[in-house]
C-alpha cells in the first residue's frame, strides 16, 4: 500500500478503458493528465459494434473458435483471417492462443470474468447518471440464423456460460415470431435466440463525450503524443514523448490498446497482446432497427445508430495495428450481411473503419500494477473493452488510490 495516495496520475491512452480509469480517479480526488498518440476515441473505441453485453462476455480462446479458425485461417474472405507472413511474434502468439482453446482453460478463465462482468452495467450507470449526457441504451441482442442447426455452437456456449455461474436469459423465436420482433431480417433467416438484459452505446460518441467530461472535471488532455519511455526516479514517474517532452506524476496508467506491449514488456508484462482487427461501416435503413442483431454463422454484428442508420461490424484479422484498411475485408463483410437483412440501402455505405482490438494469448485482460511500482496496466480486453471499460476503470482507480487489489482484479494480474 502506498504511503500516501497519488495526487496526480498520467493516463496513457484516450479510449474507453483509459478514459474510464481517468474518470473514476477523478471521483476520488486525483488530478489526471491524459495522453494519446492520436486523439480521444482514435483507436478501437470508435467504430466497433458498441455492445455492452456482460451476458456474452467470455474468454475468446475456446474449442469452437479453434475448430472454426483452422477451417478458415488463410481464407482472405473469412471472418477470422491471418494473412501469410513471416511474423514470428504472431506465430508464437497464435500457438499460445491455440493451446488455451480447451474446455478446461475456458472454464478457468470464465470463472475470472464473471465477477468483472457482474459490475459492468452498474459501472455504466455510475457514468451515465452523472449529468454528462452519456447514453446507455438497454436492449436485447438477437442472434439470428438461417436454420436452427446453425445455432448449435451458440446454444452450447450459452449453456456453458450458465453452468459457469454467469446469468443470461434467452428467448427462442422462429419464423413469423422472429420477423415480428425484427422486420429487418430477410426471409432466409428462420431461427433466433434473443439474449435479454444487455445494452449498447454509440461507442465513438460515448467515448468522445466521456473524454469531454474528464476534461471538464479538470484533466489535462494532450493528444498527438507518442510515448517513448517511462522512468521512475525517487518515487516520481516520468513519461517521455518521442519529441523529448516529459510529464511527471505520482503514478502512470498504460491503456494503449493493441500497442500496449511495446511499453509494457519492459515493465514485466510477459503476456503478449496482438491486434485482432475489426472492420465496420454505416448504412441507411428504411425503418428503425429496434435493437442489435448478431449473425454468428458469419460473425457479423449489427447495431442501430440513430433512427435510420445501422453499423455493420465484424471480422477478426490478425495484422499489425497500424496496417492500412483492406477494402476486400469490408467487401466480404458486406457480402455476408446482404442476404440476411432487408430494408437496407447498401449503396449508402459510409464511415468505413478498421480498428485493432487488443487480444491477449490467454483471452484475459491485463489489469493491475506492473513490476515497476506506480505503473499500472489496463488493456488486453479483446472484444470486450466497451463492455468492461468502465468496470475496469472503477476497480483499477480504487487499487491505485488505496493500494489494495480488488478481488475482481486478482486473476488479471498483468505480470502473470
């Protein structure tokens, strides 16, 4: 436990996770400086599906992912894609990931997720009830399939989630009842599983407003600053940018998403993080889509963005985080979605986007103190940074101020 709580903390990373840490530190009276290599919401927090879905938040390494991945790994149009390369670090990561795609490893990791999942919606309620115009929309998520046998893997996963102790309520719908709930579904879709008790946000808007709230509460926000190093000297942490500028504070939080390993590895964080890049675009709809839709068979997620707009998101592409947007991946995503939806103006596509999810080899986030005292890690959430960002922020802020590790964070020790 620190002799005195930190008065000033530097948070590196202005996405959902970093800004949540900053906001909850401010709740405890800590002065905050936020740095980012580009700007607020500039990484994977911008164009993702925006689901706040603790009922579906599970470790990514699991047996069905491995089976699916082996069938599609090198197909450039597949939802899960690894381009052929001589990237030895990626090969090592994928081997470590594959070794954890067992039921035993999944159950172990799932037991760690549940206490964090259980805090997800409450942490959002704390943010949205603070008069800062942040909006969380409560809604079910409809998992939709052409026929029932396609739903076998998801039904099995939902059973495993419940058996692990995570509550998740579902309703089975088919045929006419299914399309009455979601008239945007095409006649090819005949079976659905409505997953109740979930929520969603417009992630870009929400994260931008969260950044504005942090600034209004007194934070200094500095953008377009790449971090070169972090140094501890006589109890003070010094963050130096690539341009030679230095920001000094009592503690530092690294929340740099898919770029986190470069700075975290010298601090004793051995768990590798790779960019699992997701793609998305916006299209116009002739009517309002009432709630999010998931097509598990083709790994496509759709989220309402306003009264007549839909975000179509998906794919997991293991490439360098800053690699250019690949138009063929967007085209594949669109081809997968077109037969499944009606009332969509596919010619209206705008806001084409790619963002790098930070994926760990064991499928679990990195949350806690590094081996350098006073330097904390908040990253590696994979697909769940939106769902778990505020809960992560609240718990880690508590640890930073009190010096006590919350029970919910113990399994996510970044030096494991």
